[in-house]
């Protein structure tokens, strides 16, 4: 007995965009919050706990700490 796969390899970009559109970072443009664009990030629970702990000790929000870390890394790599 053989199992045949459906051959629907055709890429329907309108269907993909319609599916991804409702996501905060789906589609062609994310949700703008002031001068920033909202994205979705998946992170390991252990790392998130460390980030939350650091942010609390530094008196910053989680988002502020993550933004700062990304900014500092980008500046170092770009130099």
C-alpha cells in the first residue's frame, strides 16, 4: 500500500497574507506603537525568568531591558 501526498505546492500569497495578517508581526507591516513596531518573540522560560529578575533589579520593564540589550548588541556588531 502506498501513501500519496497531496500536491498542493502552489504558493497562494494572498491566502498566506490573509492568514498572517491578524498576527502582531504578520503580513507586510507590524503594529506600530508610537515610533516602534510591535513584534512577537518566543523565549525559553528559564531565560525569561532571568530577564525578569534583571529588569526588576534594574528598575526597568522587561521590554525596556530587552530593547536595551538588542540596541547595545547592534551597536557593538555594527562598529
